[in-house]
């Protein structure tokens, strides 16, 4: 049974000084109820869940918040329509419920309704169109079953050819019969979501420690290394949660994964004209897979994504092969009346999905049930919580939308398995840092772009630029991020170096040219 009932509430701001102090507390022998390893969405979510139940928590990551898969998503909080089509009704319903939680309760400042158009081009047969329309209607029933308001997510409807081209002017008009309009949740930025979760956990007393690498795990703690100083320390805990995603198998032996690569392209918005909606473009030869065109509102458009298995060692930052780029450009070109060439691609990124390998090889018959065969696109996105023989609780699988439920299940297993005294899960009703009702957000005295990224903290970010006009200027021509946002990342969001600022607290780094242009501004923010 736990002997402590959590730490007193703390500020949500993260920074270098707080990190040093909290690492020193652990090095001096402070024992926590829960050690979480990994600070992607699920790990940060587990830290918040446990801390909100009154448990003492330390959460560590070898790199940074959202360093891994969590920052490489499509930036969608989706309702599970794809899983309906494959008969995974439980996964679909869970996704719809978690989408509603984020949009209406915990993060309405970061997740908004995004319209999508599926253009009915000559490549989309009438049978395919009917199937897609049935899917969108079923998705609306999922919304209702999850008790998400119609005001939050409007109903799907059909579009005429004129309406379709009005929403997506770059579409090829020849043979266009119209379109299907649907709605889903879109994140302002996936890495910002993780930052908000981690800071909310910190506000509940959790120690959030980046650049702290777990060298080995047991059910009662970890040997870890401060990656900034090289000093090693033992972190003592009553239970340990492994939330390291595609790297989970490197810390425990009980988990077998089949990572899958999902690639996105980054284009300048002017390459495909003004978009009033995102797009679903059917992939030729596939009945239930689409390439997504995702306007970001910052002068960029993402196009994705692929679903390809990877073999061998898991890299820290996955590379994007030219075959993925060519595939996405080909599908995009099948629907557009404008030419989008390889030269139009100003950036690309790939994330690795931590999919469970559920094949069971027969070791007596080496010619059967080979692990790692078959398409990763067909593997379930359902998550799993596994407790190792040493007592380490590992959570894998799943997807960004359901991070909160994954974290809840992991903490439930850790609490039950170790006899900890803890309150019930509260995270369905805890607003993340910056969250407020839409009516409140609409009245804030700050630019709308900042409100969409920082919520109720937007006026404080804006005030930095008012106090020093040089901070109000964009740090890169043609991109809206200002110096004030870089400074805020250092002072309040735990950014420790240029990469933290440019690649995760902002997404300037998704375009290499812009990243290079912004490096001096990032150095100045770190030096202030």
C-alpha cells in the first residue's frame, strides 16, 4: 500500500532549474509511487492520470516531450471511421468517445472541427461512393453514441461539383460528379498536445524530466542517466510504467512489436491553392484507404500517409524514403488539376506506429506462422497493457486519439498490481493547460492564431511581444511563429535546446530551410 498521497499542487511551468531540482530529489533517494518511462502522449497521460489520483510521480524521457511517434501524426483526433469498416467496433467507439472528451472537455483550444471533402472523380466508382457515404453516416452515428454534440461536429452531406470545387479549387473538373463532406477533429499540433498534458501533470505535482534516459528497469524502479551531465542515478518507485512506444521492447522482454512507418509530405499552401477543407483522396486499388490532404493554417499543407512495415533497429528519427514521397505525389496528382512535383515538397516526416505483433509462431514448424508477415495496414490499432515477470507495466499499440484511455488502463494495472491506494481516474474531466470554453477563448485579447495554440495562455504569450516589439515579429519570413513563442517555450514549456524549440514546441523544423533560418532566433531565446 502506498505510504504517500501525492505532492502539493505545483506550477505548470517547466524549465531547466525545475528539472535540476527534481532530478536532485530523486538522486537523493526520494521514492515515488509511480515511475513513468517515456514522455509521448501516452506516457505524459499516465503521469497526469497517476498524479491526479493522488500518487507521487516521476516521468522521464531520454530525449524530450513528444520526441517519438507522438509528433509525427496526421494531427487528427479522429472518430474511428476506418475501424468500423474493418469490424473493430470497440476500437471505433473508443476513438469516438476520446475525440469527444478532447474536443468538448479537456482540450477545446487545441482540437477543432475540420471539414473534409472526398471528391467524386472518375476514379471513384458509384459503388465506392455509396460505400464511403454509408461510412460517413455510420461515423455520425458513432458521434451520437459517444454523446458528442452536433454543434461540435456537424453532419456529413453531399456536395455538388460546383460546391466541391469551391472548397477545393485545385481539383480537376473533368468528370467531377460532386463530393462527400464529412467532419473530424483536427489538432492544432500534436506536439503541443503532449506539452499541455505534461505541464498539466506537472501542475498536479508530477516530476517531468526530459534528457533522462532509463538504462534498465525493474518493477521497483530504474537506473537512469542524466543525458546533460552524464551522471547516473537510481530512481526508486513502487511501480513502473513503460510507455516508450516503438522502443518498449528494448526495456522489457515480454513485448513483441511490428513497427509501421507513416510518412507525410509538407507543401507550401500556394502549391495547391486555397483550401476551405481537407481532402480524402482514395488510394487506387484500396477499398478503405485514403491519402489525406491537411491544411495547417500556417502556410503549410501536409499530405499523408503511408503504412509500411519496417525491419531492423528502430531509429530515433525515421528517414523518409523516396518511394513514399513518389507514392503520395502520385495519389495526390490523380485528383488535382495543378502539377505538384518533387520540387514542391519542402519537407517530409515519418512516424513509427508501435503495433502489436499478434502472430504466434509454431517453433516446432519453422515453415509456418512467421512473425512479422502480412500488411501492417491490417493490424489492429487496439492497445494492450502487459505486466512483465519483473512487474513492469508496459502499454503499447493504440493511437494518438486514445492516449488518455491507454494511460488510464496502464495506471489501473499499476495500481491494482502493486496494491497502491489511489483515487479513481479523473482525466476525462481535467482541462489541460490552456483549456477554456470556446466562448471564453473567443473573448481573449490575443491573435486568433495564438489562441488556437496556447488557449487561455495566449494573452501572456502575446504580452511578451507587446513588451518587446522585436519578439512580436515572425522568426522566419512567410511563417507566423514569433520570437515571443520561442521565449515562452524556454521559460514555461521545458525547452532546453534549439531542437526542442524548433522541432517540438513549434514546428518550424518540419521544413529544413525554415529551420536553418530560425536557428539564430532560437539561440537568442535560450540566452535570454
